[in-house]
C-alpha cells in the first residue's frame, strides 16, 4: 500500500503529540485500583485530567480500606488505598504506606432546622457510643446554648492555612458568639460503616483519644468491634444501623430525618446533609474547612520507614479541625511490571498536584499537601524502582 505524504505527516504529528505527554500510545495503561471509599470522590474528580496528561486511564473500586489491604497483600490490581496505615505482618515487604491525600471526616446530620450544630468531643462520643439517644439530651442542649469561640485562618493561594515567617499559622480573626438552638425531642438515628473501613478506624481512634472514658475500646476498621456497648441492647437495636461505604451511610442519612453519620465532607451537599462544628482541644468549635484541616495535618509526624502518620488529637492549635485524616496509597516499590509501575508512580504524583487538588478536585474537600509532610511523601514515591 502506498503511503502518501499527508499520511506520513499525520503519523509524525501523532507521534510528536504523544511524546510531548511523555508516553506513546503503546505505553498507555489502564490502572486498576481498589480500597478506601473515602478517596473515591477525589479519584473520580482527577482521573480525567490525569488521562489527558499521561494517556493512562484509572479504574477504581471504592470497596473499603479492608478490601484495599487484602488486594495489596494479594497483588490484585495496581494500586490500593487505606485510610489506616497497613502495618500488619501480611504486608509485603516491598509495599509501603504513602500518606498521599488528606481531608476531614465530617460529622453529617439530618436535623430539619438550618441552625448550625455544635458538638463537643464528649457529646459526639456519647452519641456514637449509644449513651446519648435523644437530640434534646441535656449534653447536646448545653453544647448549643452557650458562648462559643470560632477561629478563622488566613488562607494561602492553595487554600491551606497561611504561615508567618516563624512557621506559625496566621489567624485572620477570632470571634465569640452566643448561640441558641431549640433541639427536637426525637431519637437520634445513627448510621455507621458496616464494611471494613479505614474511615471508621480513624473515627473510632479519634473518639477513643478525646473521650476515653466514654468510647472505651481501641480503634478498629469494624465499628461493631470498636463500639463500647451492646449494639443489640434495646435502646440501640434498629436505632444504630450499619450501611456500606461512605456513599451508603450518607445516602441513608440523607433519607432519614434526625440521623447522624460520618463521612468525607463532599457527601454533605450531595445528600442534603448539614455539617457539625466540632470542639477541639482548645475548646473552640471548628468546621471542616481546608485551612482548619491543613492546620491539624501540618502538625502530624510521619514515620519514614513505614509511612504511618501520627496525629495529635490533643493539639492546642486554636483553629485546627481535630477529625482530619490522611489516606494512604499502598505503593509497591518494586512492581514486577515496570511499565505499569511507572504509570502508578505518575498517578501518585498527579494526585499531589494543584491541577488535581485545587482544580478538578476542589469541591471534594481534600487539601493540598505542603511543608514537611509533602516532602516526605514525595521522597516515598521517589523510592519506586521503575
């Protein structure tokens, strides 16, 4: 077959365009991932932009952190996410935890009034421990009929809290206000994650840390294991109910008046849910904004060997949102298929970019990592042998 000059020019143009993206069509990979549902929204938001820049596609199954851990152990797929660091003996020696993305866990509720809800750590623990069963319980009433202090940080161009020359967070304003809320005499319907969930692990870890006399059991991926009482007790049966994945608890809460649950903040608007302000160790009440989340995550310590992050729930940072977490990509540093491994590395790096976090993923509530934790994450990804 005779190849015309026009055809040769077209082939050349395609090749040049592919090279400008750093790939050729033959190198295009359909990456298969699974794990935490917490990261599902930012993965969905950013995968199209990643495909345009890299020519690789991403398919992700948000079946829960426990699924991500199992698949990482069994080398099923290319990348995995868990909202709790995978430190078990089953973890392959070449797999590390990379705290790749960070966001708040929001406490979402379906009270009919538009009034802002405030919950102290002890009250929140009492609700999810089954000890506070009515919305007009004296403890919830006390939280919402008082004077509260709110702290608002100055933001940088990336939406994170701005720091001064000494590395301290810059407060834009601190405001005191007197709040009043007449709460309904209605049962509190609690929805928890029924699947193995790193979000649940972080949520129960927080409750155990801030209210150990109430939420007495240690953190666990299974809410039923971490629950300090009897879920089948008369006051709990049918009132405290499980649902699968973040989508499941948010959907059920959105369809059930007087309910409460926990999930990433982006599920609030989609399900007509409201977001509670939580009390922190300074006694201030904070909403799960990007600056408040970055103020909390910025004080975290990262173990260079395992990638595990240590969060300080008792931090006295005035405006820090205390229920903020990182989600870990379980990254295989020595993938057998180097081409697929190189694509995973590109994907991990893309999830750190402004194009992803502050661009396509802006509405998901995830923050742009900066400072020490970002440097550590970039170093962990750089260890991949591809």
